[in-house]
């Protein structure tokens, strides 16, 4: 799992096994996973596989793929998710693909959104 000479994980599978550990109550130990690698190393593909794995194994969940704008959000991971579903008849039978959303028969929804859709102004209330 961890390479003895370098002290780092020896494979992406080892990182994922460590990152998706569950505690005594069954909850994931980590709520956020930050993944970084060099260019052209398969980050998009791994992210798409993780989205699909989570979507099909955890019914009635919402998975949000957010980026600075909608074009970026749809452009990589979401597009790869859609392509993988379309190329797998078993997955395609359980999915309805829309422009920015995939709805699965198990109740899970995968959405692509722009994370900076609008500026929100704070509201101040004066209590007397």
C-alpha cells in the first residue's frame, strides 16, 4: 500500500482504498477528497469512474460536478461519465442522459453545474 522507501502510496488503487475507508459507524472517514496528479495521467477518467461507482452503489444520492462555468463542468468529467454510460449497455439501461444531468433508475442524479453562477448579496435584518 505505502511504498517503504518513499513513504508514498504505490498505486492509485491504494490511495482510493485508503481514502474511502469507513469508520465504526459505517460513515466515510473523509468527506472531501482532493486528487492531484501530473497532466495526462488519467485524472478525468479516474474521477468519472469514481462518480459512476458512487452513483450506482449509493442509491438516492446527488453528485454535483462543479466548475467555474457550465462549459467546463460539462466538458471533462461529466462528458466522460456520459461516454462511459453510453458505451456500457448495462449502465445505459439504468440511465437517462440529459444535457447537464444523468438520472439513474436507483434515484441518483449526477449534475453538471457552474459553481459561480451568480453573486449573492448578503441580507441584513434589523431587529427592534
